[in-house]
C-alpha cells in the first residue's frame, strides 16, 4: 500500500501538538468537524484510537459517525495512526 506525503511526514516524528488536520485522510472540512467536536489536536484523535483498542472497524466507524469521513479517508487516518503507534509506542 502506498502512502501519501502527509502520512510519511506525520509518522516520521513525535506527534507533539500537531493539529488534527495533520493526520493523513483529514483535510480542512473533516478537520473543522472534528475540532467542533473537541478533537482539535492529533493526539486527541490518537486517544480515541487507543480507547477503541486500535480496532480498525471501530475506529473507522467512529470517524465516519463523528465527522463524515468516507472509506478512503478513514482508512488513511487509521493507517497513519497505526503506523505512528508502531514507531513511537
């Protein structure tokens, strides 16, 4: 599976205070919807990812329900967070 430059940039370093829009699959529109629901930073979305025990189906369903992410967007975001966790946790 090929990854975007955004994905590669995200997983290349610690998360810190990166905005939610820095996650692969999350653009301006989805980022704004997540921010409106309190998920303003990438680490807050990571928290939800971990609460859901890194389960792909649960996380992707949550992302769809929370901000309207489509299949590709949710898959990209999941893959980005999974790879980041493999590197840093």
